[in-house]
C-alpha cells in the first residue's frame, strides 16, 4: 500500500473499530480510497475489514462498487448489503471535483503516479531501501547497495514519471543520462564520457544513474556493424561491472520500450539484472489519472467520468493526456465562437474519442511474441502474466 495513504487510512480504521456505530471515519476511508491511484490499495484495505461489523448499507454498497471497479468482484460480493439498497441520497458521491487532491508542491512523488503499486513496491525494495534508513541492515547481511534495475513496458505508461518520482523519494544523488550527452561522431569520445560519468558517480555515492531510452546506448551489438557502437557498448559494460572500481552505492536505473533490443550482456548480475514490467493503467489508475488531468480545468457540473474511463481501456497515461487535450481543443473552439465559455462536457470527450486511439495495442502485439518465444530466462514473466490476464 502507498505509505502516505496508509498513514492516513489506518488511524481512521482504528477509530471505527473502537466504535463501529460511528461510521464517519469509515466514510472518510472510502473517500480516500476513491482517490487511490491503484487497485491493490483498495483491495488490500477493504479486504482487511470485517464486513460483518459494517451495518451501514450505503457504505457497504459504495465499498462493493469500489472493489468491482478495482477488479475484485468476489470481495465486492462480500461487501454487498444484505438488505435493500439505501436511498440514493445516502450514497457518497463518486466523482466530485472537491475530492481531487492537489499535486505535491515539493515535486512529483509516488502518490502522484497513477496505479503501478506493485512496481512502486519493487522500486522501494530494490532502489530506495538500500539508500535510506535501511543501509545498516544491508551492511549486516553483507548485501551491497547497487546494481541495476531495468523498467520496460509500452510507451507513455509512466516509466519516466516513476524515475522523476524516485528522485523525490530517494535519499541519493540522481543523474539523468541521455544518449545524446554520451554519443559522439568522433571515435573514443563516447568511451571517455562514459568513464567520466561513472567516476563522478563513484565520487558522489550514493547515486542513481537513470538511463532513459537505454536501448540507444545498450543495443545488441549484432544489430549494428559499426565498431564505434560496439566499443561504446563494451565501455558501458566495463564500467557497470566495476572491475577496476567498486560500484557499491551506485545503482543503474534504465527505462526502455524495447527490452528485446538490448544486448543480452546487460542482463548479467551486477548490470540490469532485475527487470520491472510497467503495464498500462487499469481502470482505477485511469480514474486517478483522469482526475489529475481535469484538475483546475473548467468542467461541466454534470460531467460523468465513468464512460470516459470505461471507453479508455488500453489507453496509456500519455493517451489519456492526449484525449483530454483534444477535448479541451474542441471546447476552446466552441467557446471562441460563442459569447460564453463552454466547459468540458461528455460531448467533447465523445468527439475526442473519434480522434484519439490507444497507442499501446501495437506494442502489446509485438511484446506478445517475445513473452511467448523468447522468455527462457524468465525476464518476461510479468509481461506474460499481464497478457494472459487481459487477453481479449
């Protein structure tokens, strides 16, 4: 569960448990869960509550709805009220602008990233914990803090945003490495820049080196006959191994849309030996992302986000952003030809869906072949599970 959200929810549950007849704190829990960026948080929280102690029918009905939206109809059935449904006026509203949280003024954190709760847990365990207050534990177990983590998945699904959030969460230097800053037309310059990059990192540890679109630097050497590319890849591998220098306290974080194009040597221990699949957002995550995208926009009072969320299945976060931008363009066009401002409405989104389509499908089609035929080392296990679960 998201750590900050857990800190808000747990005291409310404890208050309710002390006095089950007072349902105000339980209502507050449901409001917080509706703002949750990830289905897992909803399922974990409501799964820990004894439904037999919850007598308020409106609360049970709302919890059941949240669980069905989160993809757990079995648990939702347990929450279904045993009696007749409560009047609609007693049901907590599902889509109110007042409940949309503001972005953290201190920068992007994991709480601003929609969904990906499992990914966040892995990042905390593999990246944040070694560099924060648990370093003493790593020392006791003689576990080095460092190595490499590779994030892969469809474009626009949050890999780079996760890295930006990591910079706010991680108590370490964070260096964004672009291929354009490394590659050079003159032989030898790229190798010198790689060597200098790692020397600087070792002098400022703990440090996270983030390689966005890492395939530009780590492409399979057999795909490119250029000796310049081959020597660049070899230089990067040598520095990651740290044969001449100790890389403890230096972690390599890579992001790519095409993990199958990376040289297999990069996935050996000590390099990018741990992989994390970053999937497209599920229904709950899309709801969270859409709320953030609509924040502070002129929105029609009766805007119903449910059909937008349902019709955007398979959309990446970037696709959702494009959808909102297109709907805004339509609203601006209408407003410019009218004396009154036309706020965003369902009609604007209905028209925007004709223009904006998911960009994830093509990637999944390509990835399916690798998950099926090129998964000898288990690298694509998470991807295979995702494809199996969401196969149409």
